[in-house]
């Protein structure tokens, strides 16, 4: 599994913490930017880079984590790509459900909510990474329908 990690200026500081946390767990991580804090950067470019890399990755277990101030902008940009199922998550229960039911492959974190709550964002990431997709026919059918919209 490889994790593509990206953020704009609003998520930059939390992205640096997430990178360090995932690195200590021995996961393969690719930081797709921003590489430095730039208060004038825009989230769509980083979402596009991460999603393009994720779609092209031959390892189907690979995923992306995107961060911005509220998480919504990253999710909106990411969900424009066929095969991407990005979810804005703020607690571990939602992390579990979005993996189990929706096979979410992109986690969007709202840094405004989570940056100061290290315990919570770690719990969210751990839950999201460890929860398998239930693979029920109704869930697969819905994911195909989502892809047909793209």
C-alpha cells in the first residue's frame, strides 16, 4: 500500500504531522505537495496530482490523504475523477463507515477541526487504513453508479 499525501496551505502543518506519523509506521508515502507553506496556493492542483497518481497505481490497496482547512474543497476536487471515492471525515466512526460501505480511497481531513486534536486524527487515519471494504453487491453497485457519473 502506498499513500499519496497532499495539502494546500490550510492543511500544510497537519500534513507534515501526518507524514511523520505514517512514516513511523513504515508505510510508503509520497508527498504530492505543497512542499512548502504557500499562502497563495490552491487545493485543486494537489487533489488532481494525488488522484491521478492513485488512479495510475497498479496496487489497488493504495490510497490518498488530502488536507485543507475544511476538507470539503479537497473532496469536491478529488471526486471529479472516475474511480475516486473521497470522503471528508472528522471522527473514527465515519472513517469506519466510509471504508466499509463506500470503499473510500481518498481521506479528506479538515485541518481546522483536527489540527490540535492529535489523538483524533491518528484514530481516524488508523481506522480508515485498517477497515476493509465489506464488498457487498449493493455497495459495489453504488460505486459503479458513482463512476458512471464521472
